[in-house]
């Protein structure tokens, strides 16, 4: 796997989405593992970059699988391996880096909050200058699906984007490890599957969610592909 991108799935149905689209368009090889079917988290020192995706687990779980995941992410941080974590992938990054993972005061689910305000994130001054968000506006719509959030460590972590609910939406740990609490990677296929599986999304309703996604699909997809391609450049893969 040397010089290859390692992509770690925490649950089968939360795939790489737009990241996989970017990989295919650029002809970049990746190795996928799925922890939910018993795959082992390999030594990240054998890959060029690491991506950890979302899932229903908690970074606070005491399971052997989660403890191994945290161990390997600590190893990747120590070695300076480029990292991108999405949702749970961000939470395990922050925990591995010395921060905390705590319950949200209010879950964030779907495209709008309980007052029907669209979920958007705002780049901080650091975020506006960071290569992960190069070529993007200062604010953009996102999809949310999480019941936990993070508290950053007092040093070594930088806040790149904020939300009006859960504040910490994008973080940087060290020089090249990134975490995104929100989802930039959704595709039609991923979305169609998620809304038939996740109970919180089921409560919103399939038709409502599809209408909301239709309204912002173009902007969402352009933003997501830009973020994914920016990370691949940071990682030296593109």
C-alpha cells in the first residue's frame, strides 16, 4: 500500500462518495477497508495518505476496534501522514490528537435545522487561508448527520470553519490532518441509501429530503469535489 491512499469505512453504507468520484477522474488508486465487516485497520505508515469516513460508532467507545482506530490515527499524526476525517473520522482525529468528543446539545440532521434554517458553515480567517478550501467562497451549504461534536485541544489544533449549531465544523491538527464534522461527500447513490437506513433521516421524510437536496445539488457537488481535490493535492496525490 506504499504511496497509496488508504480509505477506512466505519460502516458499509457511508462510502467515499465525491472523493471516489475525484479519484476516478484523476486516475488515483486507493485501498478501501471496512471496519464494520471485520477488516483490520492497517499500519498507516505504509500509505501515503489516510481518509477515515463516518459511522454510527462513537470515538468514546471502548471496543477493541475503536481503540485500534485511535491508535493508528495517533500513529499517523506522529508520522505527519496527510489525513482527512469526515464526521466520525473528524471525531476520532480530534480525540487521537488530545481533544474531546461530547454529545451535541441538539443533533444536527439533514439539510436544515429545527427552525428550517439551512445548515451552512463559515470559514474562519485560518480556513480562508488554508489550501483545503482554496477556490471556495467563505460560506457554503452542508449536509449534517451527527449526535456528537468535538472540543479542541488547547494546542496543536486550529478551527477552520464554524456552524451556527455545533460550532466546530472543520479543524486542522498539525500541518496536514483535517477533520470535517459536516458531510461534503454525498452523492445521489449515497444519499438514496442513507435515507432508507438512518432513523433520524426517516423521521424527516424521503420526499422532503430529496426536495432539499435537489435545491442545492449543483452548489453542494461543486463544493464537495473542490474540497476532495484540494485534499488530494495537499496529500501529494494529484
